[in-house]
C-alpha cells in the first residue's frame, strides 16, 4: 500500500479537473435515466404513499444498475452491492426533503466507489473496456483516455519514489492476490483503502 498511495496521489493531482468532470457527467447520466423513468427528484417523499415511495426508490436503484450495466459492470456485482439498500424505503420520509436526498445521502458513496474502481482498474490494465465504453457514451472529458495512457507509461512504468521502480504489473500483483480463495476478499479490502485515500485527497484538492 505504501508503494501505491504516492502514485494515486500523483494521479489525483494531475487529473483533478478531469476526475471531477467525469464524476459530474456520470451523475448527470444517471439522473437523465431517472428523468426518463419519470422520477421527480425534487418531490418530497412524504407527499407520496408508502407504495409509491418504495416504487420510486426501487426505480432509482434500477437506474443506477442500468447505467453501470450499460458500460460493462457485471449485473451480479451490482445486485450484490445494492443489497445494502434493501431497507432504504423504510427510512422515515420526513428525514428526506426530496428524493434527491436519497441520492446524495445514501447512494452517492456507492456510485463513487464504482466509478473509482473503473478508474483504478483502467490504470493497472485490469479492465480497460469500461473506460472505453464511458468514452463512447461521452461521459469522459475530451482527451482524458489519451492522457491516462501517457500517465500509465510515464508514472506506472518508470516512476521512482525512493524505491525500486513501481510498475503497473507490480500494482496489479498487489491488487489480485494469487490465492483464488482470498482474491475477492483481499481485492475489496485494497479497493476500500484506496477509495478512502482517493476521496480524502480529491476533496482536499477540490477545496483549494
């Protein structure tokens, strides 16, 4: 982790504007799907019946799932991750001034995590297809992928941090443990640590 953190920090410093733009476009893409499904994010949940409220929240979850499935995130992965929101419709509606509050308070972190995974997997050449799909859907800033490719070659292959060269192959070996039994568990652990580093760093940078 000590070897990976400086690379991630450098990545965020170099691409803070593009990352912010990418997240902004992705959230708008999901909200466009919600608009097509006629979910009014400005409406107060307390004004709806329990049945309507539950239906609207389920539609929000379906919109997120559809958005990510379209760009190549596996359906089973999304369904597993969304189990944490099964009780969302049971929360007190008066605690939410509008439906967008469910999005911002409860769903945003989950969306952030998936977007980060897509970026990180592209950086270590674990999965490049999702980023290519994002580019096709015009969800990436112009020239972002080309800049990322240059970053991968200049930073991940030949960069030095006072230690031996850190390559994307080395990072990938840290990311995917050879033992297949522990692979998923270790992968999630590494991603969560990196994800929190990422959010902390980008929030500090964007405050400047």
